């Protein structure tokens, strides 16, 4: 029998537990600073000596985010079992670690590379154009990803401390400031240590959330009976909103994990590993552990949430139950209401707060990794190359800290502005999954270059430059932000005709924006490179 839903006062427990957790992170930031040595290689790569355990945990923590504990349950709650198939992205990502990690590590060790652009620009001998483009890719990936983590901080505060006028803003600002602080102080060493703790917390949180959902129904059989009562559209393709068609689902399942692995922060984790054996172990554990956590932790929460809080499905669309507020809050709401009933008020409040800490861990572990990587990109690939080539290492490290604060501020302002109902970007920021899908649309455009550098070595500088440029522009045109950016355009204008063509293409083949960018990217990269090689052969 399903437990009654009650609201209990958790008193000072959430404040004490969360405050203790944030203080621990700041302590680890100080400890990382105390244990570090001077220089960029230590600040950005922890001396290239991370063992397999730390490498595994920090790679997992960087891949997971508020997407895992807020976005994914929220999307399952909205769409149904169709989103369970997205869990296939975990083994695909693990195989990418296995196939790419060793070669990236070896190239990084041989060339002394710190960032993606170091390797890419050295291979294609393009010190300016490709460096700017790769830095742009990093910025387009990192800022939306950090935005979704900061948004998660505000959402958590809203559920834990409802009724406050500025609860969301305070939660978002606090998460952003603490994350920026311990990265700025300790660098990669602190990021890796905090990632290790945060990864354990979020993995435990995923499994505990799934178990709590099943127990709240009274056991697996009662859970299955409850799931049988959810709408039929929640149990079939293309889901409740009709978005998850086979082409869209396939493109997301294939390209989203690839974009999550070849993005700047993961690339730097491959550099910082102690050796290829550490990365092979990381790949195996990544596949086994994360796939189980998604299937047995996250999916029951989203499906059970539909039974507990039925969706409002109409011709106007799909809306969460009024009590839920937003799709992304389903896990926190279920934990906040059910844990005190299951375990008693005090123990339940403690456990539900630990789940919240797990969500914060998921958010902060991804935010810190990406902010740290963006700092390296902006410092080494822009500041050092174009503004102050003569800058010494100590200066570059301090400039890197400034960029961490700058990027955090940009992401925070975007979240707070997008939070306003009158903002044109409010719909863009409605769900965490949407921000994640937007970010990987750009990072995956590095795939042709990555495969060529590590395996084929057949591409040319201009093939890489023009292919990547084409991919980025094409991907942007197929994101939701494109229509918001162009706004209302006069009928009959070129912009209106182009917008109509984009809409027709989406209707004809509803793929994710990453695929719409990757296809022309690959064609241009391959075509230009082939033409240049043929011309070179004729000249020879």
C-alpha cells in the first residue's frame, strides 16, 4: 500500500548538514592548495599523477551532474519509459573513455599538452584559428552546463525551504560561490578530491532514491501495480510530448555521451591520469556502476513519480502535478515527503537531506570540473597566446582564477535573468535536460577532429577549421536558442525563409541539433581535406 504523503518540518537538520558539507569542500580546497606545487601543470593537471581510483571517480563525477539526479528523473516523470533508453549513453560513454582515453593521455604526455587546443593546434599547425574555435566550443559547452548546476542549487533551496521570497536566488548564489571558491584556491587537486567524495555521494543518492521510491509503494509488486496505472503514452514511443521519436532518440543516445566525453574537462582528466591502465579501469567501472545506478536508481523515481503525482496531459501540452511545481523537482519532493514517513521524522529528515547533498554533489562536481577546464582554455589559449605571451606561470594561474570567477558570474547572471517569467529565455531554461542537450550539441563537433588526430591522421588544417565552423553554425541553427535569438522576423525576409526551412528539416528528420551539426561538419572536413591532399599530391 502506498504511503500517505505528508509534509514534515525538518527543523535545523538540512541547514546543519548542508553547511557541514559546504565547509568540508572549502577545507578540501585549502588542503589542495597546501599540497600543491607552483606551476600550471599542477594547478590544471595535478602533476599528471592521478591513480585509477581518483581518475575513475572524477571522470564519473564530471560526466554526471544535476542531470543525473534532477534532470533525468524529471524527464522520465514527464515522458515515461522512453527516456529510460537514454541510459544507453552510459556504456557508449564508457567505450569512448576506453577508445580515446589512452591515446589522449599518451599524446598529452609526449607533447606536454594541458588543454584540448594545445593538442589540436599542434597537430594541424593552426595557432590562431583553431585555438579560437576550440576555445569557443569550450565556452559554449561549459556555460550552459554550469548554468544547469547553479539552477539546481536554486531548485533545491526552493524545495527544502519553501515560501521564501528569494529562496531560489540564495540557493543558486551559495552553490556558485562555494564551487568557485574551492576551485580558485586548490586547482585540479582540490577538484579531484572533492569530485571523489561527491561521486560516492551521488552514486549512493541515485540508488537510495530508487529504493526509497519502491519502498514507499510497499514493495516491488505494489510498485509495478502503480506503474501499470500511468498513462499508456508514458509506456511507449515517442513519450507524452511526442518529442522522443526514433531519430531524435537515436541521435541523443549516440551523440550525447560522445559530447560528454570529448568536452574540455574530460579531456584534461585523461591528461592528468597516471597512465593508460588507470583509464582502462575507469572505463570498465564507469560502464558497470553508472548503468546500474541509472536503471535501478533514477528510472524508478521518474516512473513512480507519475503514479504518485499524475501528470496533467492535454492538447496544450504536458504539465507536472501542481504539488510538484516543476519536472526537475520530482526526486527532491518525493524524498522530502516520504523519507520522514519511512524512517521517522528525525532519521527521515537526515536521509532526505543527505539525498539533497548528493544532488548538490552531482551539481558541484560537474560545475567545478567545467569551470576549471574553461579557466585553462581562456588562460592558456587566449590570454597567453594573444594578450600576454610573456606572462609567467604564476601570473597565468592568477588570471585563471579570475576567469573562474568571471565564468561563474556569467552563468549565475544568466540563471537569475532566465528565472524571471518575462525573460525571453525562461522557456530555454525550463528543464535541466534541455540545457545539457544544448551544451553537447557544440562539444560533439570536435569528434571528426578527435578521430582524425588519434587514429586517421588524414585531415588538413583548413579541413579542420572549415568543418568545425560549419558544424558549430549548423548545430546552433537547430537549437531552441536560435528561434529565441532571431525573434519575430518579417514575413518574406531571408531570415523568415531560413527559419521556415529549419522547421521543415526538423519535421522531416527530427534529429538532435548535434547530429544536424555533425553531418555537414564531417562532410566539409573530409571534403576539404581530400581536395587539399589531392592538390598536394599533384604538386609533388
